[in-house]
C-alpha cells in the first residue's frame, strides 16, 4: 500500500512541477503571449494560424518554430 501511495505521489509531482512552471512562465514571464516560447523568424512562411500583429517575430532570422506550428495545420 505504501508503494502505491509513493507511486501516486511521484506521478503527481512529475505532472504538477512542469505544469506549474509552464503556467508561471506563460503568465508572468511572457505576459500571456504564448508565442514568446518560440523564436519566430521572418525568413520562412508563417502558419496561417499565427497572428502576425501580436506575435514576436525576429527580423532576418530563421527561427525554430516552423516544425511546431506546421504540425497544427
């Protein structure tokens, strides 16, 4: 029984720590702007789901967001 409780506690901590960290970074570090997690460059075509008016786009850079955003299309 103690092993089962320890296992549940392990999985609860394993889930909660990253979820809380991401929530804090998103809410506090990026002011709720999720595109702040990605480096969006101007060299490749952007996803049609990306709002170009509010996204942080680095001019003259390739960025590393293309794979993630392309999967959502």
